[in-house]
C-alpha cells in the first residue's frame, strides 16, 4: 500500500503582506505619475500655470478685502461728527459755538482745528506744496470734530443730532464720518459676494483644466491601457496613476498659486502702507499665515483629484481590449 503524498499548501498572504503590496503599488503609481509630468514639461507646465493663476486671483482678492476690513474695523466705532464752519466766521463766534456745543449732553469731546492748522496739516500730508504756495488765500475752513458718547451713537440719535447741528449759523456743512464708513462696508459686502462667485467659477475652470489634461493623457495611452486590461488589470489599477497625476497637478498648481499671492502682496505692501498712512492710521499688510497657505494648497489638491476622478471615471471604463 503506497503512502499518499500531499502537496504542500502555499501560505496565503496575510493582511500585513497585502497592505505592504498595496503601499508599494501606490508608491509606484505616485512616482510614475510625477515622472510623466517631468517627461512632458511643456504640457505639464501650462496646466500648472493655469491652475495657479485661477487660484491666485480670488485668493489675492480675498486677502486684499480682508486687509481692507481690518483697516475699517479700527474706524468702525468712531462715529465722530465734523462741522465745517463758515470761512468768514470770527474767533469770537467760533468760541461761542464751542461753548454751546459743550453744553450738549450727547457730546463727549470737542476738537477745534483752525484754518491755519488745517492748511499746515494738509501741507504736511500732501506733496502739493507748490500749489499751496501759489494760493492767494487759505481755501480750507475751520472745523470742529465732535465725539458723541457711546449711548448717543445709535443711528437714529446721530441723525437727529446731525440735523440739529446743521441749524447753527456758523456751520456750513455737517459730516457724519460713520456714513462714508457704512457706504464702504456696503460696497465691501458686494465685492465679497462678487469674489465668491468668481472663486466658484475659477474652481470649476480648474476642474475642467485638470480633467482635460487627464483625458488627453488617457487617449495618448489608450493602447497601453488596452494591453493592461487584456492581461487582467482592473479599472482600479489602471486609473490609479491618473488620479495621482491630478493630485500632482493640484499640489504644484496650489504651491505656485501661493507663491504668486505672496509676490503680489509683497509688491503692493509699500504703496498700501503709504496710502493708509495718509489717513493717519498705522497699518501693516496681512500676509497669508500657515493655515491659510495650507488651505489654498489643500483646496488645489482636492480640485486636482476631483477633476482627474471625473475624467478617469468617464473614459477608463470605455476602453476595453478589442
């Protein structure tokens, strides 16, 4: 009686082995997709530049708007009232007006700037000395700057106070500084919504740019994909390098977009500080911090992956070996 011989059962790969193999496949696809971008520098650079510009434009506008809101927040609670007095008002009349205004319960403080002081401040802040020297008389009127108490800064109370102040004979014009600030804030809100719409539109354009680049890459590698499927490659295996290609587009495009944003802000920093300085306000341009920079790059990566996923999902399944 012959002894029966059994074939040894091959060891099945455990979970750790399968995981390592999967990691190797992903790393291989990751490096391969980056090498493809390197082997086609013109097309890859063009795609990355389009992504960078599309993302840098709304990012710059958002940051500039954020800087503008930071400046206006410092003026938000001023609510001061400026009285432009008649040019021919005498010092005695102005003194009497200041006395009457000091008796008002709504007024906390009063600052008087004479016509000569106003001209001196204008000469200091502007670069038009040659025009000022050519004037025969001082065109600037004396002004009174009134700071109301906090309880008097309600919109209705301020409006009534402005109307009452305009009835004084020495007053030529009354300006509520809060009015122009409210108009500026309304304009800022409109601009914010416009930037949001622009950002959404450009994000869609990034999807289309990445999707079109991946589609062209798929068409150029059609025969290679057919051969891979013929020997048993799955759609998941075939699409993996294309998805990583979209990720690389997003990563490089987002990084370049961040550099463009920093460059734009660096170029306009000095003129912006000079402009705000003309309004006697200390201002430092706010650059994107680490969180904002990473958010921009992450957004670009997500858009790159999504664009490539849409292109791959539509075209890979249609390619079958004949």
